[in-house]
């Protein structure tokens, strides 16, 4: 059985939409920093982790908190799903997104829950930081 290409697959973010019409549009081309909401950016960042898109993660991280080195992906880490729990505006250009991301590494399941903070500057959302819970 032939494996589906990204163009034919559902988006890794769990939205139920096809990848090219969901996070794929933010990952591709010059508009990739223009996700319309903090939640859309958070979903696209999760998909970037799934797909190993280190440049996208760097480009969507706020310069004040962005690591100097690109994200390194742990060999064998398998992302299993994303559940967005809450998206709330906390000001005109600030938002928080709480989510749970599930993964598996070396046969062990892991659960990451974070309340992420986002900032919109010049019409573009960026990830600032987050609190793990």
C-alpha cells in the first residue's frame, strides 16, 4: 500500500483539514509567518515539530526569547497528537494557547501540557514562551 503524500494527508495538528489547506499554507512560501491567530500559529508550530521544520520554528519564535541555535529533533521521537484546550486573547496583541501534545520515544508515551504565550507585532504572531504544567 502506497503511503500518502503530505498533499493528500490530514494535517498533523489534528484540525481535520488537509495539510495544504491547514498548516501547510503557513509552512510554505513567504506568507509562512502570517498565521491569522495565535491558535493557528501554535497548531502550525506543532505540525512543524512533527515534520522536522526547524527553520519554521525559528522564524515563528519571538526574537526576544528565540534560542540562538535551531531546534534539534530527538531521533525516534514520534508525535501522536495535539489537543488544544484553550485559546484566549489577553490584550489586543497578546494571546495564550493551552494545549496537550502527546508523543512516544523508545516505547514510552509522553504528555506535554503547556500554556503558550504569543505576541502579534506588525500583524504577525510569534511564539514568546510558555509554562509547562
